C-alpha cells in the first residue's frame, strides 16, 4: 500500500532533520576539533543529504 502525502512529507521532514544535524556536526567538528575530523564527519553528512534530496525528488516535493 502506498503512503499518503502527509506520511511522505513527515518522512521527508525526518530525513531533513538527520541531514541537517549531521551537517551541523561535521561543521562543528571541523571548527572545534580539526579540519581532518570535519572532513571525515562530512562523508556521512553528504550521504544523508543525498538521501533526503533524492527522496524529495522522487516524491515530487518542491524545495
């Protein structure tokens, strides 16, 4: 059974929060610890951002 529009939007919101949180953590690690730590932390942040972007595009959600 397919999801309703509100369920898709809720899922997108959750994916966006994860992407934003991991990006903020990567920036904080880069500023507070070391640029190398920020670069390592940026890898999962980029992955989560890509998953969020792809989810929105597949479901026709505008930015």
